[in-house]
């Protein structure tokens, strides 16, 4: 069975500081990995995805993530956080054979201090 | 191009009642997935519809059922509502393009069961 663990429930960073959100997954085959962002009361917006190839992927809003197969991790990073980045972030793993069925972690809430 | 749309936005029901939620996929998408997101948790996969049939199902009871129409729009029905069914219900549409895919999420329907 596939699963996703986001070890940090809540992270607080100062505006302008760097950010890393952790994600560990369990999956029996080659995973398709995603990071989504959710603002309060809203749906999910895709930040970036990894299917294959270069293990460092770039996404929208200045985010990037690195796939490390040996550590079963797909951590999200941003060099300089903006106040508007405050939101909840979800990591998800999906099957290559099924577009649309994904398993999500429980999310990390990001607070940005001025 | 309209993205994924869902209706209604909010809904309040009483225990034991039945509810129907609606979703229109992003233009050109043929697959619709439904997720339940309880407060403080990540989305959980309910089921997926493709070519008007349920293709995959998560760990949800038969009280949860769905339908997909020829225009790819979809409905989620929940019978005999329980307090625990209170959640944000997200619809996502997707399309397989070669070796990759993306899911696009709607804003969700907030269901409150009293």
C-alpha cells in the first residue's frame, strides 16, 4: 500500500528566510510525486510534480523539490519565503498507471512571520 | 477556459439525510476523482470515474456512490449521512498525456452534517 508522511505538522519561518518541507513516501513501484498548496477554504493548487528524469524539479511560485529514491523523500524548498506563501502544503504520491488516484499526506501548515 | 467547478459551495444536512454534490471537469478532461478532506487532514480518495464507470474505489462504504455523465461531469451521492461525513469534498479532473498526467482540483463543497 502506498503512503505519505509529512513529519512536520506546523512550521514557522520569517519572511525572506529559506524553507524546506519534508515528505517521505512508501510506494512499491516508481512513484509519481506531487506537491500541492491549499489556502484557507480553497481547493488544491499543484506546485510541482516529479515523474522521471532530473531529480530536482522546478515549480511555480519559486518552489523546487528534490526526489531522493534512496531516502524515499521528496522535500519541497524555497530560497526566500514571502508572506503570501502562508498556507497548507500537501505532498502526494500517485500511480503511473492511474491518472487521478493519489494518496496524500496530512499536510504541513506554514506560518510566515513578518 | 473554466477550470474544475463544483456545486454547491456549502451545504448543511441532518443526520440520516442524503446529499448530492456536483462536479464539472476542466475542459478536455475525461476522468473525475472525488476526495474527502476532513478537518486537519489530507484528502482521501473516494473513487474515480472514467467512461461513465467507477474505475477505482478507496476505502469508503457503499453509502458513497457516484455517477459520471456523457459530458464527463460527475455527481457524488452520500446516503444516510453521519456526523463523521462532515468534510470538504474535492473533485479533481485529469487527463493522461503520454507518460505524465496532472490533476486539477475544484474549490470543493463544504458539507456540514448536524
